[in-house]
C-alpha cells in the first residue's frame, strides 16, 4: 500500500512517540524483581518527551509488548481495539486518543509477529493521521523499509526511536502539545489494558512490578494533560485519569540499593538493585476496572 505524504507522521506516531507500558491482574500480588541492567544496553525502557519546557519519562510500548511475551502471556488479537472505532472517531480528543491506542496495538501485534493485523492497524493509523491533519515528517524509504520487515523486532525497535524523535520535533514545531498528550494518554491506557486484563499477568513478578512503575508515569501524564489542554476539550478524560491516579495510591513500591558492579574488560557497569511492588487484590481489581472504563471512554 503506498504511503501518502499527509499520513507518514501518523504511522510514526503509532510506534514510539507517545505510548506506554504496564502489567498485573486479579489476586493479591506481591512481586520482587532483581534488576541487572548494563548501562549501555539498548533499546531504552523509556523515552524522554519535552513538552512546554518540561521533561516527561514515557515507558516504551515495545518493551511492554516484549515483557508480555516474555512472561508467557497468550497473544490475544481480540484484545486489541476494533479498527472500525477509528473510522467512527469524531473530534480531536477522540481521534488523538484512538491514534495512541492503535499505536500501542501496533507494537503488540508486531512483537507477536502478526503481520496481517499489523498492516491493518497501520492503515487505521494512517486514516486517523489524515483526520488530524498531521503532515509529512518521515522519509518514505524509512517507512517502506519498516513495512518490509514487520517480523523483525530489531526493525520495530529501531523505527520506534526514530519515530519518537521526529514526531516529537514536528509537534513541538507546530505547537500541538494537546494532540501529543492525548495520543500519549491513549497509548498508555492501551498498553496497560493489554496486560492487566489478562489474569495470568498477576502470576508473573516482573509484570506485577511494572504496574508499580506506572505510578510515576501516570502522575506525569495527568500533569501533561492538564498543562496542554488549553481549550478544556479533554476534561472528561482528565477526570477519569485522576480517578485512576487515586487508585494507584494504593500501590506500594520499595527500592533497595545495591552496589553496582563494573566489568573493566567489557567497559560495562551493571546496576544491581531490588524493586518490590505490593498490590492488594481489591486495589488491583479496581485498577483493572478503571483502566477498562477509560479505554471504553476513549473508544466510545
């Protein structure tokens, strides 16, 4: 399918710009994880977004999809958003959040090597990009190369970083922080939804810990939405996100520092630490319900 110049940015937005991460489900969960991370390891777990002079740390949707697969959770294509919802979306808020949702879905289906669904999702993203009047920001050769390598994780990860930087610059240049924040909100909710709605997630300590990591991301996201919503068009979405923010108050996260270890021969430093997340069963159930409700609101 040829890619029109008016929609290249939309395709890029679907990958790395404003998307997010997460995990967990239905029983009382207490997980602890040992974090051993080489400082020069790539790809990054998060990206930094500069909006209105403020930096926001954005969890990577690709890393979330990889974490879901690594935990052994079953791939569930039916859990992704119905593609016809994008066609029905009317207005900047609905279209922007839907674009973010499809972007998270695109990372999920591509990591699980569902090329057919990935292509269909890309088409939905392209249509939404046209509705939002997003103009050309990507080189056609880059997009064609990615489309030719849909089954390659390395291709997705590389494209994600390029898309993040290019689209971030485009929206800053065009003073469209409200659109960027709404796309981020949609992507963050969808990534969280794809994980927490699977009961098996609560059995994986690493995914349970990723829920705790979303507490700070959500705080930053609410602030970003409030700051960028100059027209007061997203008050309903913001109110719902604040309710979710309150529920995350019941998530406790403790961090135990351990001395880093340096491998002089490999010129690599390893950060060894322990992070423990505790989520009461009722709190986790409430988070799942609220995430689902916000997703339904965005796709209504």
